[in-house]
């Protein structure tokens, strides 16, 4: 009787090595990199929540020098025709952005510009070279007034969320300097006006959802802690 040729599948079953199985491949870290995967569809009239992550060797972005430089850079790129940066917050190793784009192509072009500016600011402020961003940006389309209201609170009050996670207590009530909160007009109480000498680092919203639709669910209180259950 002649020898029977084994297929790769038979070999894997015989030896137990290789092949698709639970737990195979490189272990996933607590914050896996966003690779080239299909993103949620962005339709005209829907804003989006975008997250940019930094390389692990980048110092904390929440320093005055970086915040100042990022604001200055955003002021030159927050509105590019069919793309607008409407809100943002800068955290230690990532940024949250709320943007508007007419379509996926406009979103891609706009985020390419924003990401390049962020990377340039990082390397300039921290006197480093090489890649600054970790993987691709993550984007989630926002389709309802409730989603948009929650996203605005999450972005502008994100520092309060991290404070609560770190210290277990409510953080001081103030508008985060490392965010666009000073230019936001939807707070429960009217905010101190920003000096006209500094150009706004964000553009005015044009979509109904991000301009007025979210207000159906109430103005945002700076005492809120995003994601808090109590």
C-alpha cells in the first residue's frame, strides 16, 4: 500500500502545532494597536469621535508647552472645507477629537492633516524623532442626539474620568485647559469668555446633531464624570 500524502490541515491535527486555534498568535496587550480594519461607515450629517494614541516613549502630552503648540496648530487646520475639528481633549498618551466630515474621503484627508500636525508638535516639543503615533486612529460614527451628547461630555470631561479612575474621588470642578472646553457654549453655566487674541483651535459645528440636536438631552454640567455609574 502506497504512502498517503498528508495535507497541511492533517499535519496540524496530528502534531498539534500551528493553525488557527484559541489564543494563537502574539498576545494582545491592554491597548491593542488599531490596524487596517474596516471602520464604521460615516454618512453625511453624522459627526464622529476619533481617538489618536501616542507611542509609549512619548512623555505626557498634558504639559503646557504641548497644549499651547497643539492649540496653535489646530487653529490652522480645524476647518478644511468638508472637514472640521469641533471639540478635542488632550490626555497623557492620547487625544480625543469630535469631527465632522462630508464623507469618508474628507475624513481621511482631514485626519491625515491633524495626525501629521500632532506628530510634528510631539517631536518639536519633546525634541524627539521618529514615529509619534501608535497605529492608526480609531473612529466611531455618532448617529443619534444621545450618542453625540454623551460623546461631547466624554471628550471635554475626559480628564475627570481619568482622575476618578486614578484617585477614586471626584476631581476639582474646572474646565480642562488641555481641551476645547473654553470654546464650548453648551455648559450648564455660561463659561468665562476666551481672549479674542487667541484664535480658536476648533471650528463651529455645521451638522444638526453636533450643533443643536444633542441639546435635546440637556446642557453639560462640568461636574459630570463620563462613564460614572453613581
